[in-house]
C-alpha cells in the first residue's frame, strides 16, 4: 500500500468517526434533551467500546456504539424511576470533618492551654500531665513523687482551675466550642 492510499484511508476513517460521533450525539440528545448528560453518555459509549475491543474484535463499530448508547439511556431513565419522587440533591451535605471555624477555635484553645501549662508551677504541671495526659492513677503519681494522694488531687484541681481561668480570660467557655 502506498502512502497516498494510506493517507486517504485515514481521512476516510476520521470522517466516518466524526459522522458516527455526531450521529450518536443526535441519537442520545434526542432522547435526553440534556447536552451535558448526552456528552457523558457518548463518552461512556466510546469507553465501553474501547474496553471491549481490548479482548474481542468489533465487527460493526456503529451498531455496537448505538446499542451501548441505547442501553445507557435506558439505565439513566431506569435510575430516575427508582428514585423517590421528592428526592433532590441536598446542597449542604454533611461533611464528617470539623468546620473551619471549629478547627480555628480548637487551635486557639490548644495554644491558650499550652501557654497556661508553661506558666504553671512545675510540680503542678508534672502531676497534672501524669494524671490527665498519661492516665496514671493518683496513688501511682503520689508514690512516685513521695506525696499523699490528697496532695496530688489538690494539684490536679488547681491545674484544672488554672486552665479554665486561662480560657475564660480569653472569653472562651471552658467546656468546648462557643
């Protein structure tokens, strides 16, 4: 085959491809009356044809494409029938992540608490962190530091009060988000 006939065949194939694509668009858009959805269905049709061609030959590409497009249009309408009548997309779909203002509030609280812990007397801070952060029992902390359990409890109470006051000085409630 010479170069001229190869170029001529490619041009003919390209022209047929353009005609097939236009015909598919007319076919799908005539049934859906939605340009964007029609384009999606045509694209999906071509994807399925190319995927099918990887394992088997397609004798008539146009017939294959129209059959796939027809099935996709049917699937679309079948999906519409199975939705409840009042089903609409909710604009405000709940996101499992905290909102931006909640994250900012959380970060602000953490910064305030860290500063309050830094200015706390060292023994009080040590006892508080062991009890609340490390989860150690009051008896274990008392034994480690050579103190009574009552003294450990008093340091924890005072540390909690210090942290609560640090938040309140900034106008933030101690319990959580405002």
